[in-house]
């Protein structure tokens, strides 16, 4: 019996060993098949993938929902950039619960919601940006190869802007090398060239034709546009392009893109017929993406349908908003203006028996409110009755009128309100988002006050996810609470404005001191003729006559365009910040042109993409010269008639070597530059218009250019990363 038992045990062990060996062999064969599948797929490496943390890009790519997000991007882009929620979920094969999970995870990341009638639409969103590489932004180095090839491989046409005249040194293949690496990083490798163009366009509307804001803000056939029929921007109802116009068929402005004038302008932008047909959808999608200007911040609406149904539900009542035009100069509506007219960007009032009354010592109240460490205690006897948490003063209700938030207006607008966001630590200290925490290891959150403010204006009930170091947090705007998602710790959050004193307002001059304020319109421009005996006139005349001594000046006019001036000042400040706080070099340079371009330049600034350029010897852009004699050759050549030349104020920055193919600013000689080519119009302000008679022949302009320098020089200007546009 014992012998039989031993034999049975041997047979059992042998059988188990065979089964184990077969199992291992099966596992090995299964792994081989998986490796073969990966190699065939072409998107996975043969090497074993290392372990990745849950928040890493590799982990996100392996997440089924993120795989669905990549498929969703392709479906939306192939359908014009957006798709109905129901249709997209059905196309992805998502169940009801999966659809809810997809919406909760992806809205604000890879998609945004917008309303089209009664239907909710999902809009394709991406962090990929063109301006990042063009303006030296933080993502510039990473994206440079891909994005430069896209700029040159024209967004709207299927032709490179350099070929066939000049060989292009950039890749035209989006699936090669660095291009594919960048696409895979953002899971866009499944998109073809047409889908990728559409995604980039709607996420960066600065590359779309600009709608004339002056045309849309007044009555009449041209609205408030002084350039009228010669305007290079689109004269079309902006509400029609961005969504739905409430006037619909009763609207006086065009609701189509088929007018001859509009079609002509769109052709200048390189738009073909198929792009023109889809332009309205692109604008609508771009409008839905505008609130999230920072593509690297995730935004999660508390109730998406409610947030999209009324994007402006959080806008304060107009009567509680201080009029920016009144502070800047003069509001054309005067007493009929719906907004509050006050000389400061804030106004504190208490509700008494006779209505709202101004508080005494308003500047001190504002200073205490802005100083978050003070709470509501001021060093004044009556201040103990103030409570900023409940917004009460004694038994009266308290309110603060304010100018619009700085994030809701173009960055060059002055005296808007800069709202700062703080969180309270365990030591009861308030710390601003995006700033280093005091007394701790230098850890900074990946969101700042402006990011939070943008989300707050879009939806006060939103939840923002962000990181600080290795910790992940959520910020619930409805509760004004920050929560650590790992430890569960919650902190209070507070929103306060940056303090602006009366002296600050006084020193913020909206217009230069030598301008005639009575002749400075809120919109458009005014030409003010200089007195021939004034020092301002003589200074311009001497600069002009230094190289054109025999030419007779008929008149010198100062161009007063408040909008262009504010943009120029803003650009100067941005470049100064990027230059480490040092002032950026600024020059007065000449530009000769035909008199037919006067109104366009005075109204909209120099723009070589619309008006064209005189040449491309040193790069594609607007050409300016140190010497009037050089610019003279580009004025009109009609004998015995007056000619025109601009003297512009230009931010020139630093110089580096360039070449005819460049699309960035450049000069002709680094040692003694006399010709400057500027690509970004915000770096230019057309300051004076000189009209003169051509009395005598002028020498060859090349004789007046600087010596030497056979090779052109690139000018690195450090323009800020955006809008955008």
C-alpha cells in the first residue's frame, strides 16, 4: 500500500509540475502576442514601460476615459470643432454612467460646454498654442518645431508662405520627429492636418479675422467706424458670429459672410470657401473657450447646463459698475450712462433712509479692505463698526462699487480692478495663490489670482483643481474653501482687490500731457495740426530735415488715438517685465506710404498682413527707417503733389541676425541699424503724420543706410505670451 501511495504522489507531483509549466508557457505566449500587437500598433515602445504615478501623463494615457477623450477630440474636430453631448456619447459608445463620468472628468480639460438653442454642445479644447513659441512663453522651447512649421505651413491654406520663392527649413510633416512627440504629449496624434488646424484656430482666435468693434457699437451704416468702407476688419454682427443675436432678423447688421466686401477681406486672410462656410462655428467655439485663457488650468463647472445657459449671470448690475470711460477721460453718454460715474475705481456706500450714501474717508476704508491681514479693524474709532465679512456698517448695509475686473477686459485697459485670491494657513496667515508660502520650502501653486478670477467670473459655483508641489487640491468657489484631496484638510479662501490710492489714480494719466484732451475721442482717432512755432513741431521738423534738407513741410499732425496708445503702453510694460525690469529701447522711426493708407494706419495701426509690405529683404513685417530719406522712396510718386510720411514710436528691443524668410522683427545692421522690421503692431504707435512737397530729387536711399552689414539682423523684442491676438 505504501508503495502504491508513493507512486500516486509522484504521479500527482509530475502532473502538477506539467500543469505549472503549461501555465507559465501560456503566460509567456500571451505576453509575446501583446508585444507583437504593440509593435503593430506603432504607438507603444518595445521596452517595458516604467511605473508612473497616478497624476503622470503616462498614467492618464492609460486611463480608459482619457483614451475616450482622444477619440472625442477627433470626432469633434472632424465635425467642425464641436458636437452635441448626446451625439458624442453615442459615438463613443458610453453608457449613461460612463457619460456622466466622462463629463465630470473632461469638461474644462479637453472639452468645454456651450449652448446652441436648447442643445448642449461640447467644444474641443487643447493646451496647444501658437503664441507660446512665437513670444517666448514657458512652453516655447517644447513646442517650437511643431508650431513654427504650422505657422509657416499656413493655417488656413494648404501652402507654405515661403515656397516656392524661398526654400523652407521647417518640417511640413506633422508625424515626424518632434512634431509627433508634441502631438502624443497632448494625445492629438490621431488628428489629421485638417482637424488639427481647426483645433488650433478655435483655441487661439487671434489668428482669425478681426471683427470691427467700432462698427458694432453705434448706429448708422458704419457704426462708429471712422474708416467706414475702407476698414480692413469685418463689418458684421459680432453677436451673430459668437452665438445668437437677440434681434435676429430685425438686426441692422449682416448675419452672413457672403457680402462682396466681407468675402474680399476673408480672401486677404487666405481663407478658402470651405473655411468661410465654417467660420461662424469656429467663432462660436472660440467664444465658448474665451473664459479659459490659460490652457493649463482645469475648470469644473458645478452645474454645466446652468453655467452655459447664462454665461453672464455673474456680471454685476450695471449701476454697480463704475464707468471706465469716465475715469479714463470722458464718457460720451454723460448722464445717460447706465454705469456709475466716479473719479476713483472704487466707491464705498452705506444704505440709509434716503438711499445709498458715500462713506467718509473712502480711501481709508478701501485700504483696510484690501489689507486682508487687517480683517475689518481700522485705526479709527468709527472703524470698529465696520464688518467686511457681513458687509455692514453699524446697522446699515454696505456696498462697494467697482470698475470691471482686470481679467474681463483687454490687458491694456487702465484702472480696472485687480482681484487677488488668498488662502489661510494653519498659522492664520493669508497667502496669495501663485506666490511662495512664507516660512516654508519654496512651493508655489500652479494657479494664480488671475486664473481663479477668470473661473469665478464664469461661474461662482465652480470647482477648480490644482496642484502645489506633490499635493493636489480643489478650490470650491461656492463655499470659498480650499481642500487637500489627500489629507482632507480644508482652508478658508478670500477675494480682495489690490489697493489703488487717490495718488495712484492721479498719476495714471490716460493720455500724454501734451495731447489736446478736448480732441481725444473715446473711439477712433483725431488728427491735431501742430502749431509751426511750437517746440513739438520744431523737434519733428528737425528730425525730418536731417536727411531731407530741401523738402518743404506742409503740415505736421499729431495722431491722437487713445485705444492704440493704451495698447502701446501695455506692450511696453510687458516687455519691461520680460527684460528684468529694465526699460526697453524705444525709437522714433519713419515710415513712408501712400495717402490712401492714412486712415487705416491712424485707426488700426501698421499691419503688414492686411496692408502688405514694401519688401521682404530683411523679413516679413512693417518696415521703419531711422532716416526720412529712406522712407521717402516708399511714398507715392505723383509729381507736383504732396506726399505723406509717418513718424512712429517703436519699441525695438535687442538685435540679432536675420534673413528674408523671418517672420519676426529684424534690422539691417547690428552695429548701426537704420532699417527696422517690426512684426507685432502693438510695439508701434503712429505718432505724427508729416505732409510735404517733393521739390528736388533725392539720392539713392541705399546711400543713407548704415555701412556694412551684408547680413540682416534679427531683433529680439520679447513680446508677451497672450490673447490674444
